[in-house]
C-alpha cells in the first residue's frame, strides 16, 4: 500500500512492459495478467528442515553452471523456473524467459538461502538451488495452516497442513512517517502515519477481488489481516520496505493467493528490517 520509490533503469518486455532496477520492480497490469495465466503448481516442502536434492520427489537437481542475467532465454532459464516452482517459489510462467516474475522468485529464494538478492543467477544461487534451505520457521508451535511474514528478510511464507506451500518476496511498511492529501468520501482529506507493518499475531479477515481503492492507493486482490493492513498485489514491490503498512506482493502472486489462503487463517508477523 502506498507509493514506493521507483528507479527505472532497465526495461524488458515480458508479456507487457516490465521496469526493473536493483531497488525494485514495476509490472504493468497487462504483464501481470499475462504472467498469471500459467502460474505453476508448487510442491509442498516440509517446514523447518533443510531441503536436500530430490526431497520433493523429483530427481536430484543438477545446476547447469551457466550464469543467467535478466532477459536471458533458453533451457537453463526453464530449469531455473522449474526448480523454483517445485520448492514453493513463484516464478510465473515456466517458459524459459527470465522476466520480472522469475526475478522476484529468485529474490525470495536468495533471501531465504542467505544469498544477497540480485538479478544475476550465478554460482552461489545455483549451489543453493542444489541444496536449498527451508524458510526459517518463525512460530514453531503455530497452526499447520498459517502465514508467516519475516520483516527482516521481506519474505512471506504460506504453510498448508504443516508444509511450505508458497514463498514470496514482499515489501512491507517503510517505517517513514508520511502525511498525504487524498480525495476520500468525496472530499480532500489529510492522512498521516508512520508507514509501519506491526508485528504480532493476527487472522485473515475480509477481502476484495481485483483493484480496491484505499485512501492511500490502489490494492490488488487485498486480503486484510490487521485492520486496514492487507496482503495485496502492487505494481512496485522493491527490495526495501516501501508501503504505508500493507504487505505488498508481486502481481502474479496476488492473483493466486486468494485461492490458497482462506478467511480466519493465522498470520504471524515477526522481525525488523535493517536498512
């Protein structure tokens, strides 16, 4: 929720315009819609345990040893996308094209595995893909089906029946105080806050389909869990926290999350992002 800083330093066509920088990603609505059409099924991974080669039932993963950069195409990219999907990350369409959806999945994977997030998939990331870690469990005694938001790593993990179902890159509250004027309920009003995503234990409540107008901006497929704070899709989901308090998700993740996350599901928010 809210406007994050956008640094457009590169452009890539991935089913629509995709603007990318080392600080953030902006997907056009058309690109996001196209990428959701083939969102891959993910394989649940046992929580709290290292994921060894072949742990998801597939053959042991062998990295191709090729460095991939944003915009790359071919078999090595398709292998990357397939591996990310089977581990619960969301690379978008498995089409052998390294675009914005695959990039944010790479970021999420890198952050979980202690690799500095970057658009380049090199030896460190490939090694981690061969022997990946499971996301750190924030609430060991939590309900089998729950969401954990790690503010320190800017990652959301959805557990279903005790297993990792989906891991996503996020951007939460910036922590920067704001005062903005917006037209709300037919008149100009002044809204102020500290742009913080509070830690604590909550539950998913109401939701809206498609674009929902908030007094601080547009939210895509929002799922609220703490008053006016929600998980929602956004056209900009940078590496650093940038929202007014909501948990921003890549558009292709926000497209499928409502079908995976019901009402009344526990949501645990932990940690603190250090800039």
